[in-house]
C-alpha cells in the first residue's frame, strides 16, 4: 500500500465498462473471519481476504493480542486460533483506523476478556456514535469508558462476568447485532437480539461455519455463552459493496457489458441489485453457488436506460452502504428518485446524504437532502462550467461513486480526499481503468 496521505482522482468523461473483473474480498466478512478464527480452536485458512486498511487494522489488533497470523499474501492467510479465553492484553491502545465495524465488533468481543483494552480511531471514527454498542453492553455488565460525547476512545475494563440479555435493536445495525453476539459468547446464559429490519447476517452464518450453535427465528437471533469455535477453511467472496460501483457504472455507460466474478449475493446485501433492477437495470446472476456458508454468483451487467423510483423502505437496510453509488444512478436516470428511512446514512464514514447532495449539486444535478433521505432529479452531469472539484470528505464510497459519474459526464470530474478508498478497495483506480473508466490517480 502507498504511504502517501493524499489522493485525488482525475477523470475523463465518457467510455464504457467491459470485460471481466474481480473486485476485492468482502470487508464485513474479512473482519469477522479474523475475529472468529482468532478465538477458535485450531488453525483457520482464509482465502479471498480483503487486504484493505480496515480489515488489516483488525488483523493487526489480533496480532497484538498474541494471535499468530501468517500472511496475508494475495488474500490468503492462516490464523492459529487461541480459543475463547486465549487472547492476551496488547501493549498500548489498538488503532481501528477508519473502521466502524472493527471498533463496534471488537468492543463486544473484548467486553468479556480478563484484561483492559483501549480502542482508538481516526478523526472520522472518533466522531461516530458508540453508545449504540456501549449502552447494551453495559446492560450485559460490561464496563466501557467513552468520551463525554459517547464516542471513542473506548476503554474496555475487565468485569467478573457478563450476563446474556434480550435486546431489541432500536436501529437496523448489523454492527450492533454482531457486537452483542460476540459479547454473548462470553456471557452467562442466553443472549437474544431482535431486529427491526433484517441486516447482514455474516456473523450468524460464520459462527455456524465454526461450529457454534446459533438459533434464528424470524427477526430474532439467540446464542448461549461458553461454547467453542473450531477452526477450518474460509473462502471469502468478492464484496458486493465494491461491485456496486461497477454495477452502477456499467448501467449508466452506454455500450457497457461487464462480468463481475465471484460476488457475494447474501440476501441481506442485495438491495443494490433489487433497486437497480427496479430502475430498469440489466443485471443477471450467473452460476449461483455457495462458498464458506455464503451465497455467491458471477454478475453480468449491461447498460440500460434507468428511470427514477421511490426506493422501497424494505430495501434500505439491504443497500445501506450502496447509496452513494445508487445516488449516481439516480442522477443519470430519467425522472425523480426519492429515498426515505435512511437517516443512518448521516452517521457513516461521512454524512453521506449531505456530502452526496453537495457533490451532485456541484455537478448541476438537483439533489435535495432531507433528514432521512434525499430527492434526486435525473439530469445531465456537467462539470464543464464549474470550478473546483468534488470533495469526498475522506469517505471511500463517496470517492468511488463520483469517479463512476465520469462515465456519463460532460467534462472530467476531479475528486479530492480519496485516500480512504484504500480502506475497502485497494487498487480501485487501476481496476476501473482496466474496465474502461478514464481515471488517473494524483498522489501527494
Ligand atoms: C457493517 C454493517 C453496516 C455497514 C458497515 C458494515 C458490518 O453498518 O454500513 O459498512 O460489517 O456489520 P451498521 O451496522 O452501522 O448499519
């Protein structure tokens, strides 16, 4: 990975996306693979691991807690599990960088340890709400100190015993659900979590793959503490959240015909496909199969005329990370697209409603932010008359979304503050350029 701290993209307008690409491994699954392999018994061999900064921060944290990890080399690594009680205190704080998933899941996993740990992060992560995990963990008996605003740094103190809870999630959040399940592994009795809407279920699936009993009934998931995880093999599929930029790019750019290989199509993640199809996209799932407990397919996408829609509420949690890309699709569609019920977008790596609205407005698109969503009127993306560039505000998904907008823009688009693309999609510009996007990296 580059050591430069500044990265901008310079794009040239037009082009089409063609050929075959394999985007990097799934970020959510990569974090969980390290965490569960570390506390399993025996060795776990992982392939398809995302070598991006977020998942590497998780990997580094477990190394510092005494877990032996060989790799990663081209996405392959082996982890010598230490068992549920085998982690050791790290010297000094663990730095989770930009990763909300790492910090929230680890706070649950560490709440039941016999040592104290402090979790820190970058400026964006330090602004993000952590009470959503510290409050229910406190109900389980955990002791976690936060800043006065309920944010990181988090200091997790040892307690004599956690107790299972029956928790109804106040928001749709797989991070909170997973945090509590990981704490539940260390708790006395049963921990149950009931969701308001289905969210990604990778933790549940992977615990089962490691042989840990998890009971699911409808929107409720339960597990009991004190069991054991058994190491094995895990093949991580390509990340549908990274594929999303290409699904949108190929849909909007005339003449595109692109095959995305081995993409995870877990039903709790496919909102982006459902929404794009409702907008008129031409997307086919080919050779559906299962790998490491997760459904996978190759995805073929061809350009299509998109039309604006009211995004169905039941798709919001299933596409929560893909809205920046979907907003670009909406800007290129005929008519109006309206999103509601997505206030969570305001507390992601950036305020994704405001930052996308600002960028789209700069490109001549009518984009009206609302407290829980946005209204976007499709039109001509036009950067010719305007001065200055798009500011990605250090948000990887904003940067990659605006890069794809160049395919249908009048004039090139410059995007600043893109370095965090390396958190989820190392090599994005090179891969996108190979598929046909006019993109150059400017590093400083
Ligand atoms: C994630 C859950 C989602 C998502 C994030 C990854 C996970 O966050 O936005 O990128 O891996 O569990 P929330 O749980 O905050 O919705």
